[in-house]
C-alpha cells in the first residue's frame, strides 16, 4: 500500500496518524492542517485555554511526529480532492498523491447570519486564535455577552466569571442545555451560574446586533438592549463537508460513512466531527457526534480500517463538561426513553437513568462536584454497551452496585 493522507490536523487526525504507526504501517503518512499550529485539543479552549499566555494543549510535540515519521503540513488549506487521480490539491498549488485518504476536517462554529465579519467585537470560539482574542477582554469591569446556552457558552461564562468579567447569557429556547441534557440537570447548572452572578436570559430573541471596532450592542426583540465589550456566539457547529461534497461524496448531516467509517468512495474514510455514522446500539440510527472522546475513538479505529481491518464503531457516545466545581457527564443517547429514574449520591450529586419501553438502558446523565458521578457513569456506559435491562429500583438504590448489575 502506498501513502496515506489525512486531511484535518485536529485530535482525530493526529490520533489516526499515530495509530497507523502503532499498527505497523511503515509507508508515508501525511497529516495536513489549515491552522498554523500542530494538532491540539479543543476542549481546553473554553477553560484553561483562556488563561493569560496559555498555549494550545498539543496532542504531541514536533519531535514526536518526527520520531514517528509523520509528515505534518501546517497552514496548508486543501483546495480540492481529485478522486480520479487520487490526489489532494492544496491552495498553494501543491499536489499530494494518496493510496488511502482520511477526511478528519472537523467542524466550524456556527455564526449568526450577517455577523461573520461585521466587527472584531463579535466572535466565535473554536480555535486557539479565537481564545487568544477573547482572553484579552476577560477582565474585571468588562461585559461579555454570550449568545447560546450550550456547553461552549456556559463553560466560557464560568471561566469569564472566575476572571472577574460581567456576563450576560442569551438563550432563545426556554432553558439552557436543551440539546441532549435532561431539564433536571440543566436546572442545577442554571442555578449554579446564577449564584456566580451570570445574568441568564432564556426565551429571549435577538432583533439585531450593532457593533464597531470599539463596542457592541445586542438589540432584543422586545426592544431593550445589552451593551457589551465583546459578544461571543456559541450556537453550535457546522461540519466541514465542502471538500467531500465537491468531490462527489455522499453527505448526510456530515460526510456519510458506514459503520467502518468508509465513505461512498472505498478508498476514502472520514472520522470525527465531520462525519455521520450508524450507531449500532441504537438501531443503526445515523448520528454526528461533536465529542472529544469520539474523535479519539474514531481516530484509532479508522487507522486499522485504512489498513484493511474492517472493524465497526461500537463505542457508546460520551460527553462531559466542567463548570465551576461541577462536572456533568452523559453516556449514551436518551432519545426514545420511556422511563427515567434517579439515583442520589453523596454531596448533592445524582444520576438519571433513561430506559426504553423494553427496559433497556439507553443513557445515563449525571452531575455533581468533581468526580462524584464518574465511576457510575462509566459503569452505566458498560451496561448500555451490553444491552442490559436492569431493574429500575436497583438503579435508584445507592446500595446497589452497578458493577453487580453488569455481571447479572
């Protein structure tokens, strides 16, 4: 087999490159990234990445790539994929041949219509450069307005308050964390932010944004306005599918792949935030996951499949978020749940277990200080993977060990 090219130098692409070497592949591996940095982790960007002088949390340093014989091209955006010639064309005119190609192009922050380039006072948070710009405004006496009550917006709000910045958070829906997080847990997060002085405004619509180089203002639909030193838009992400679409690959809420992460072209695979794939634990329903561990899992698995292993994705979706002293963790997907039961733990922590009509465990959602829910969420993840139908009353009782339910 000839060279393997990976387009997208993020967590997933970098993991795949190293996994190829770990699996014994000894031909050329080329990792191509559009950003000027080596591959780095994105979750810290809304947390420790906003510290003064914070550097990206690199997946590996340059010496490790060199030692593994991985060619990393940074600041090298790709213009097109020529499937017929099996070549990747770069914007600078370079042309790189491949035998197998992995698309790990990730996603970009979703923007509000009309705000893409209106002012440096209106930003999104997706890259290290974004974090550097935002950090300069996070000071006592400054006002930060966040649009969007999802994980990114809330994590940014927590970090900004820790740095003494005033924060107002605007959510168009009736509550924060409306996507995939139970209302009972969202209420805990909401209250914690309000205790820290975050002005959360749900069910609030925006009429327009006025901004120049010095200040910004959000005019709300009901007529009043919010003046801010900086506005950060955190309303989700859009998969980077343009290269794949232009090359004629099938797109379905991301680059469509099968359970082995192979696209509609047998020599091209896709993994990470940019792809949608069938979930084996949920009847083959197609999902696209924007999650750090999913990027790692898929990066490792796709490396083997690039070499012919033909293994399928069986990981249970897992998400987490740290805000103040609280950690929220979710294993699985609760869509289709018919019953939810609660298990109370120490220090105010609790876990919600979501079961379908047959009693099968679909998901578990937990929140508490530090690592209070981590062990039980991990065991719940294993119960989900095993297709278990645990007794709901056993799930409720803290005296019942989840490990025993797994062995039953």
